[in-house]
């Protein structure tokens, strides 16, 4: 039966700024823990960094705001306007969903 090698611990001293920088880099990566991130960095293994697409996020937020505004307008519409207005609002919301789905997949 093979004997397991004991794990070794490595302690380092960092200033508060350095520690904050390490945490910041770890949060930008796909590593789930600080230990996982530091092991990869110290052993020169590749670290995958998440890339944020701000324009896509902004577009999705704007689409969501438009949908919310349409919901408010539909609630405020009087009974005489309900038929055609609600139909148009439903079409617009369907278009917004299609655009949002397209953006979410890319």
C-alpha cells in the first residue's frame, strides 16, 4: 500500500494592500477559493480570468427597464384602451425577450 506524502503548508506575510490585490485577482478568476488561485499562480499553471462585457450588460439592463415600464403602462391603461394597447405591449415584450435571449447566449 503506497504511503501518502504529508502535505506541507506555506505561510507568507503580505501587507493589507497586497492581500487585497491578491483577493481582487482571485475574484476576477474562475478559481473558487483563494487556495486554488494561489496554488495555480505559484505553480505557474494557467489561471482563467473572467471577462465582463459591459455593453452587453448595459443593453440587458435597458431592456429590463423597458419591460418594467411597459408593465406599469399596461396596469395604468383604462378598460377602453386595454384591447389594442395590451396586444401591442405583448408584442413588444416578446421582442424584448427574443433580444435578451440572444444577448444572454452570446
